[in-house]
C-alpha cells in the first residue's frame, strides 16, 4: 500500500484521495472530540484513548513497518512536544466550556495559520477565491465566538477562559498540522511515521490520567472508561492518520481547511448525542465555517 500511495503524490488521483481522506478525518475528528467531552472527565478519556492507540501501534512500529531513518528521531521528538502541549490545552478547554463552544473555535482557528505555515514551509500558494473561503470560514468562527459571548448561559463564569483556551489550542492545531506534514514527508514510508508517531504520542497522557484518577474522591469505573478509550483509539487512527496521509498526497493548507468541515458534524453530535443546546444561529455560523472550507477546496 505504501508504494501505491507514494505513486499518487502530486497526481489528480492523489488530489481526489486527499480530499476524501480530509473529509473522513473531519467526521471522525468530530466523533473523537465528542468522546473526549462525553460523560467522563476529559483528562481521563484522553488518557484512555492514548493508552489504547499506543498499545495498538507498538507492534506495527516494531515489527511491521520499516525502521525510521536516523534523522526521524529528532522529528518525532518535536511532534511529541507539540502534541502534548496541544492535548493539555484541549483537555483544559473542554473542562472549562461546552463542546459546541470549544470545538468550532479550536478547529476553525487552526486553518489560517496552517495555510500560512504551508506557504513558508512547502511553497504552497492559495488563489484569491481560496483566500475568500478562508475569510468566510473566519467570519463563521468569530461570529460564533461573539454569539457565545452574548447569549450562552451554560458555564458562563468560565466562558471567556474557555474561548481563550480554544484559540490557543487552535494555534497548536495549525502547528501540529504543518509539523506533522513535514514529518510524514521526511520518511520514505508514510506508515513508518504513523506507527511511531502514535506509539510515542501515547507516553504522557495515560500517566496524567492515572494520577488524576487516583486522586479523585469518587473514581469512575475503569472498564467503561477503557472501552471508550479503545473506541477512541481506533477513531484516532482513522482521523489523524487520514489527514496526515492527505497532507503527504496533496497540499497541506487545503487538507487542513477541508478538515474543518468537522464543525458541522460537531454541531450535530453536540445536539443529538451530548444533548447540548445548539440553536439555529449557532448551526448557521458553524455551517458558515464549513462553507468557507468548501470554497477553499473548490477555488484551488
């Protein structure tokens, strides 16, 4: 499969596959975010998810994919640091704010900076139409933020903190998107990067989660938490793996922006599954974010 994927790089078929992978990542990432924000403490959920995908990835890293080239170890270390910071910010943001408040701002803030980073790192150029799409996307993001500031009543006392954390987390989304694209392009076999990335990425959050669980007065049952972790781990492979492969096959900026159609899926999940109040105005603003992503794709 590696040889087939590599043969598609820079081709029209590769562009189409990258678009499909980015859309798949969008849906799966919205599900992934909902799992982390669900009925369990988000720190515990994230720890269970990371432990699961680390254990799943380990045998592939050691026994299936080619061994990483020597220069990849420094790249893995950089990815490890960036992702740990991102996950800690994300968990803190979910602790302070509702899923439908935090998620769209996190996922929407990232693309602008990912596009800028892709321009400097990979010489990617966006058309005027694509920049219009980014403007539409940002209008939806900041419109949503303003709407939440004015009307939202739930967790009102921590809303400003939640939005600030969401913006900073979004900056780390753009950072890891660009950096991971660099990483997956730096090795001969993309699956080498994926297997080792997931294994190394799983080293910190399970420890934090275990310490947090141990210090809780009322500790949640481990079995349901780990079941959620296994499901989340499998979804993480599909979500993060898909977008990483998309950035190897085609433009990093387009993949990053198209993935943010996940805001629409997030609105539906928050409303139907998590029973959060969404409302027509917030749905419209989330849809505006997704529309901007579509314009970027169509204008390329």
